[in-house]
C-alpha cells in the first residue's frame, strides 16, 4: 500500500465512487487489457452517462459500441443488468457484496470490486493479478485454474485486507500484479516485497503461480455466402447457442474442411430461395482467420450475385434482411465480419 500511490496509473474509473461507472469499467476490463479497454470505457460512459441511459438503449446499439472487445455475452449481460438495476432497484446499484452478486453477469470478482471501490465494504477481490501476487509472495502451489483453489486464496486475501482502507488495498494488490509482479518479467530487483517473497527467495518466480493448461483450441471452417444484388447485401442476426449471439453476419455453411465444393455453394444459395446469376464474373474468394479463446475460425467469403433480389416469405424464413453498404456499418458485427467489410467491400 506504500508502493501503490507512487506507482499507480491514473485511470478515469479511479476518480469516482459511482457504482455504475465502476461496474462499467470492471465489465469492460474483464479479460481485456487496460490500454485496449480504456477507449471503450470512455465511449460507453460518454454515450451512456447513467445506468438509465444504458438500460434504455437498443441492444444492437450497445453491441455496436462493444464491437471489437469480444465475449459478446458480457455486453448482453451488461445491458440486461442495467435494465435490472433500473427496474428492480430504482436505478440505484445495490450497496453490498451479497446483493450485487444477484445481478446478472456480476460474479464474485466484480461484486467485490464494486462493493469495495464504491461502498468501502471490506471484501477482497481476486483476479489473475491477485492470484499471481499471493501465489508468489506466500508460496502457494494450488492450481489457480481450479475452482477449488479459490477458497484458499480468498481466505488468505481476507486476512490481509485492512478494514480501514479495503478499496485502496484491492486497487494496490491488483496494480502491483499488473505492473510490478507481472507474469513473465516481474521486476524482482526493485521489488519492496523481495525479502518476504517466497518465490523470489526460493528461485521459483517462474514456477508460480501454478496454472493448468487451457483446453486445446479447435479449428472451425466457416463459409460465408455474401449474397448480393445491385447495391444490396443480405445479412442475418446470429441466434443463441454459439459464438457471436445477436451479432450480424452472412449466410453461413460450416464444414470440416477449408474447401467448399461448388455444388454445396449453389445448394446453400438455393436453400435460402436465391438463384445464382450467370454471366457475372466470379469474385475471388477471400479468406480471413479469427482466433478466439478456445477456437480458431478459418473463414472464407464467397460473394454470390443473385439473379433476383430475395423477397417475400422466403426471405423472412431465412432471417436474412437486405442492407446497403452504408447500413452494414451501423450493425453490430463480429470483428471478422467488420474486417471483411472494411477490406472486401466493393
Ligand atoms: S520479488 Fe518478484 S515475484 Fe516476488 S513479489 Fe516482488 S516482483 Fe513479485
């Protein structure tokens, strides 16, 4: 805590006790680096300065602001939680850790962060930075990826946190992990905890914390049919139970291989009531790769010119809708699709 005031970064959410602003920053910063998350935070807080503003916004618009941060379920949960706070709590965030946990998408970490930063409750936060600092300083070999280890770390953090300044303690230990006791190159030489740090004293800085490997990622092959007619392109909103729920993309055929036979391509166009126009030069197929936490997406974009526009009940049944190039920019899209439109739109 002596180290913190001298080294902390000056970040906008550290100047407020507004639980809404703190919650917003925490949701954005989960699994996102501060540098990447900061512009998103500034954008959200200026577009939606209060929880009522966010609650009243259309979901598409919220997802559009979120675009590029990934983990879109977080954005949807965030939007839902804002509505929950307005509806069930008269627009006031609950003021205790236990009550905060009842909000959707608010887990133990976020609840502890809001409770301590906004309301001064003595509850210790545990994030990746805190796990690392505690594991190294106290020589804890429990696997931090195992949910069962949480109790051990939480019990330790609870004994350390002072009643007088729980918020400062939480900020300090997280910041210490973020900039001093970093994963790969901790600055042990100039570390104030050097003499009491188990890992440093035992030459185990790179052995701690123990973290079991994440699941191997799988590769998925997406073939996007970019159906076009005149100035129109057809896009659809993705449904639940897969990545990118609620975002817009094109007609999609997923296969086990990188190539899609021409006959399958024509079948896929026919399945949505389209007819491939003949006499129109074929567009070269464009390929893009997108890496997610547990999967890699190899995407190919096949631009198909239709003989006639899609229309009527057929169009509604497919979930597709017609957009102009300009309109597609306002839609919330996976980054993969945004990249394609930026690079490939003609
Ligand atoms: S001595 Fe090194 S490993 Fe130990 S707390 Fe300091 S920076 Fe982290």
